[in-house]
C-alpha cells in the first residue's frame, strides 16, 4: 500500500510505515502525479483536496491532520466513494492555551484587571469549551454564541447563551472559534461584518484563531481605522500564506497560523488518523500512544499580582511574543517572499509543549497561585 503524506505531519513515516510505504512531500506541492499509485493521502490544511487533485488516482482514503475541513471537497469524496477522516479537537488545548497567553500578555502589559470582565466566545465546540473554564478561573464572565450547537441542544445548561450581535456589544474580549462554512443556515464567512465590528465594546480585544475569512481584511482595517481603541490578535489571515501587511502592522499580536501548533496536538492528530485508517482497513490493534507527559519542571516566579505572575509563568512555557516577533519579519518583504516566509515559519515552527507537561512545586505556591496554575493554565502542581 502506497501512502502519500504531508512531510510536516509528525511521526507519519514512523507510524504509517507499519501499514505501507510512505512517501512524503511538502503539503502545498502535492500534485496528481504523486498519487498515481497511492491508495492513501494524508494532508494538512495547506493542501486543497478536490477533483483536480484526485481524479484518475486510486486514492480511497483521505485523512487530514486538522480540526477543520474547509480545504477538502467532501461532497466530491463522497461521490467517488473515498473515505475521509480528520482530527476534530486534536489541537483544541493548544489553541485554548494560545488564547490565554494572548489575553494575559496584553492585559498584564497594560496593567488591566480581568476580574469582572466579560469573555465572548463565538463558537463553543472543542476549543471554546476549553477556553471557558480557564477565563472563568481568572474571574471573567463567559457569554457564548453557537447557533448550530444551540439548535442541536448540545450547549451546557447554565451557559449564558446570547445572539451574536448582543455578544459583541457585551464582551470585553471576543474570541472566534468557528469553522469556515458557506452554507446556510449558519455561514461563517465574514461573520463579523462591518456592522458587527462597529458594535465592539470600547477598548475591546478581538482574537481570531479560527479561519482568516471569518473576518474580512478590508472590513477589519476600516473598523480599526475608525476604532483605534480596539485591539486585535490574529493567528489566521485571509489569503494565506499572503497576509495583508497593513493588518499585520495594526495587530497587537500577530502569528502565522500556529495557535494549534503544539507538538502534543500535532501528534494527537496523527494518532487519530492512524486509528481511522486501521478501522478503514479492518485491522485490529491499538494506535500508538501520542505523547506521554514528561513532567517538565519549572520554578515559579514571585510577584504580588496573581495575573501578572500567571503571565510570567506562561512566558516560560510559551512565549507568544517570540511568535509575534518572527511574524513581523514579513514586513517590508516583497509579496512572493512573504508567502515563502509565512510557509517557512509554519514548517520550521519550534517544538512547543502543552502546559500539562509542566510541573510546579506545591510547597512554594499560595492557594490562589496554585488555583491559577491548575485551572487557568492546566499546569500540574505536585
């Protein structure tokens, strides 16, 4: 069995090599000629999977090591009888940690308190539901908007569910966690349009870690021009890998679509695809275990403000400002160079571990700091 895979899927050759011959390529350059003998294709979000790629190939299983599937023509796959699997939830913890890192970084630098502020979560699936308890532990009130889950009756009881327009007006922080969809009744392309962007609360922080096209670049630039009080954190961009430099300049934090790029999340996605392929092939056996906890020790820093302390602790585990600095190297580059550098930043992204790998000594923590470490950050206290 020939398996063609994106070379940036971790452990893909090691694990899938047990099932067949693995050939790896750069994801953006996977072409039909590479699939003439392949029965399995494993991709990430940078590979468009449709008739143009798969016609006249023997591919019968497509797996995407991603939480989204807007890069895959699933209707075409169904018409061809091609099985499709992806990895929903695999990087949700990583994205939630990114959101917390961004909020702590910006509020700590500005000397702002989080207690009593409102967090608006647009989308309450795998990621939004992981962000909620963390920000509640920071003293924030959570409101959410997720019409699809609301219609299905899948939102937790007690959650403050509100229409999107009201959420935007009520929230000090608005964080987007929705898939990119075009179909009614709940399309998300340009979900926050000009009118909704203008409704943002004074001094609001807007975070997008979902898909770039959920926000229009032109609409967002116009809104920011008239609302200099609004701050934005952008991990995803329209027209990737060519983000608009004007928006890059205006963002308070800018990163190259790496919010979900923890090593643990990536390997978790690989394991999910391996398990799906085993089931497709009708083979027994257990998929490899993703990554055991390593118990990486860290020493707590001292500071009288617990939120400032939490920010300093996060910096030791994940320095979001370092990602921002690398991203800003794109400024001043020519258009083609921007695309190449954006791709390189993702391809060569340094190993980042999720916070549960880290351990703090309980004896050196107050109860408040231990609570923040466990419930906001997910660090182990022993």
